[in-house]
C-alpha cells in the first residue's frame, strides 16, 4: 500500500526533524522494474522523496520476476547521471549531509 508507506515515511522524517535529530537516516529503497523505470516515474520519485524529507533514495535494480527486469537501468544515461552508483544500485542524496 504505497500511500500508507509514504505517509509513514513522511511522518518519521517529520518526527526526527522536529526534534532536531540527525538520526535515523531515512533511505527510500525504490525497487526498479521495467514498469517503473522511465524518466517521469524516476523524477516523480525524487520529488516525492524531497517532499517527504528522506535523506536518500536508493534505486535498486531487481532480477525477479525475470520479465520485470529493468533494462533501462543498464542502458539509459539517466541512471548513470543520477547519483553515486555501486554494485547495489544508484544512491541519490536528497537532503544536505548532517553533521
């Protein structure tokens, strides 16, 4: 249930921020499938993440189900420009680093 999960993510960030805390660091794990890997969906996720106050969004490619594998993740320049890429996916920092 995305709306419920999203509201919980926003509430956690608000709870942390109102108290002036640095922790917990909030990371949205965005599982990439062929049906949610287009640029408009990715841009929307980035906007929603910023709006919610999460620290990072992690675009994580999946291999299951086999028919759902995101080929755009491997071929599109979008995912090569977004953020820090490692063997697990692409990490995009949305909020300034807290000391």
